[in-house]
C-alpha cells in the first residue's frame, strides 16, 4: 500500500512539467516588473515633458481657430439678408 502511494507520487513528479510553470510564472514576473519599475519611471512629469509642451502649443492653436471661427460666424450673421424675419 505504501509502495503504491510512493509510486503515485513519483508519477506525479514525472508529469510535473517545467514548461507549464514557465507559461504561468514568466507572464506574472513580466507584469510585476512592469508595474514596479516601468510605472515609476513613466509616471513622472519629467518623462512626459515634451508631450505636455506639444499639447500646450496645440491648445493655443485650437483656441485661436475657435476664436476666429466665432468672429467669422458673427460677421456673417450681421450681413443683411442672412436672417429671415417672418411677419405674422
């Protein structure tokens, strides 16, 4: 009886596959290293300094375009004949 249980334990150890372990452990290690090391570096404002500067420049461009669009729309509305007045 004991010999049979020992043989079962040996069979389990033989079926123990290191490739299966690597399929689980390797992605977990990659996730942990990404979370711990990469996230600390990329979360600083210094890392995104160029992106912030570029977005600030684009914000100024968008505000200029929005203001000119509003001015042109107002000018078109002031032109005579643009609006139709209905008489009741």
